[in-house]
C-alpha cells in the first residue's frame, strides 16, 4: 500500500514569487500607457470622420455633356437633363455607321473654346519664330582620291541669337552623310513648307557625327574634323546635311537651323572652305512604314499594327536588325511606350505585330501615335541607331487621313503606308 505524503512548500519560495516585478521603471510604464491612449483616440477620431463622410455623402450628379459622352455605352433614349443618373444600360444593337457618326461627332466636339484659341495663337507664334533663322556655318570639305576618304571639318558658327534670357546657348553641330539610295518613290500626304510634295527619293544615313558642345557662345569655334572611307562614284549621290543644335540636358535638343550641300556639284579634290547661311530645318524621307489602326470604342482601346517597313540598304549586313518603339499620347496623358520584336533587316522588313493601348478618356481632343524605327548592330559602337520616325493622329482643328478612315471603320483595321522621316 502506497501512502502519499504532502510536504508543505517552504515559505521562502512564496515570498520570492511575490517580489517578482517588471524590469521597467514607473516612467517607462506611464509613457507606454500614454502612447496607447493617444493611438486609441486617433483611431476613434478616424472612425468618427469616416462615419461623418458616409452620412453626409451625396450622389454624384452628371451634367448634360457627360451624359452625351456616355452615349457610346448607353442608349439615346436615356434622360438628357442634369440630375441623378438612374438609367440602365441598353443592350439594343445599333448600326455600325450610326455608331461611327456619333463617335466622330464626340471626338471632334471642342470642350474648351478659350483654350483652343489660346493654343492656336501659340502655334502661330511658334511658326513665326521658326520661319526666321539667324546665323551661318563655316566649314570645309575635302576628298582624298589616293585614300578614297572624305574629310569634313566644322570651323565656326556665327550670328546665333539667344533663345531665352533664362539660359545661355550650348550649340553643337550634328553632321549627317545622306545617300540617295532609291528613286521614284512617292509618299502621299507629305508636303514641304511651299506646299509641294517631298522629293521622290529615299535617303539613307551613311555616317553620323557630332561636334563638341561650346557653352555660352553665340559665335562658337569648333575645329572638329571627321572622315570616312567613301568610293568616288558615290559622291554624286551624297548630300552633306549639317544641323546646328542647342544642347539641353533636361529636354530635347533644339534645332536652330541646318545647311545642305550636294557633294556632286562641288570640286572637292582639294580642301574647299564654304560659309552657308542657316536655313529652316527640314526632314528627309528615309523609308516607308505600312501601319494599321483599329479603334474599339466600347473598351476604349486602340490597336496599332506594325506590318512592314521599307528602307534603303547602303550595304548588306547580316547582323543588322530593326525594331519599333510605339508611343501614344492622348490629350495631355502619355501612355507607356511599347516595343516590337527585333527582326533581321532587309529591303522590306516584315513584322506583322499588333500592339494594344488602353486610352484613358472617352473624349479625345488630341491623340498622337509616334512610331520610331531603330537599327541594332552587335558590331557597332552604339547599341541602337534611329532610322526614322512618323506620327499619326488628331489635333483640335485637323486630323490625319488615316485617323479619319479609322474612325469611319469602327472595329475594323485600316492599313496605310506612311513616310519615315529623319
């Protein structure tokens, strides 16, 4: 038989257990208690504010203009007066032509007449400043027949004017060696400043150079020399294009003027020094792009299809490849750009890719689609080189023919050739 005997615990253990305390002073305890009370009061205040907002919130009212813009998704039988919108969406099928007419009417409707007049005046002032170019460029050209080498020396730019009082000029010269690679190529819709069509020639850039930047001078001295190997029979198809630009670290460089010299009309067997006045900068046609556009009004999406790119090849390079960078800007909102895949370059490079953009607003006052074509060569110094750019879109007062055809053919892709300029 087992007998259990209870032994009383020593009194010393109970006395020590009663003396256990937290290892904090009274000041720390009161601080923790105060912080807890403050957080509790803050949470109660936020809760009370949310309850107050919920109780005093009113239903959003829609104006007549907003009701008209939402007409793309709702039936025309809905209410047109201001007030609380209670109409249900209609599932009635409409004719495509009726929807296209209504869509074009809303996209072309001006919302802010005062802003339109202000921007029109600003455009006129900008054109007035572009029409007048000051300054001249002094340079020399020489072709070494023994080495088959073309030497271009940029000497000085004279007579530049300050563009603004807030910053000084930082001029430099960009030199492009343009080769006429193809003739009898006409692109519809592109005209020069005199209203005539662009020259029916496809150009390609053989060489591109840049001088150093001279800060704070209206008469900068350069003395930079550039050279390249060039066959003598190609001189008759070469144009020397030199652009005087103002360097801007935080924005795009401003083109102050350019000079174009056809080398085939000059005797450059010895160093020839020239001084030419700067003229209004113009762009050259370097290729064609077959572009397709499709607009989906219900989902507010724009499909841009890059089908083909036609360029001129000065030399056949197996490592050369092309890719496109497409960006869309609607009103004042710029969407994130998208890139196409890289395809090996040939005379007609086929992409057959469709890029999808979600438009931010229903009412489009302005929409611009910018397509930039780049060339990549693993063996070259630079990772990429810009071949040319094109833009399609709609302004407040005008719109491109391709954009008009797209709006007339809702939910149907419309393809059209566009000139690639540089």
